C-alpha cells in the first residue's frame, strides 16, 4: 500500500471533516486499496475486485476505508 500523499491533510467526505475513530485527530495520509471478494455462483467461485479509498491517521495509524461505487 503506497500512500498517494506524503504530507498529511484534512479529509472532507460529503461535507464532513473526517476525524479518526481512535484518537480524534484530523490529519490523514491518503492511499488506494484493492479488495478482492468472492461470491458463489453455482459450483464456481467468482472473484470481484473493488477499489477502496483509505485514509491513515497521521497520529496513531488507524486505517479508515471507504469503498467506491
């Protein structure tokens, strides 16, 4: 997972500033994650890939993930 931003910044999502769920700080590093999920289709397993936006708290390292639609 490579950060998209070297400098931590404040993040706004739907008009609200993101605040760390663990330490309540507001500075984050941005990165993008790829998630693979499996679903059963009859006797087969189908793999799907989803992209998530991740924000890592610059203070404590807590990871916040948001799936893209």
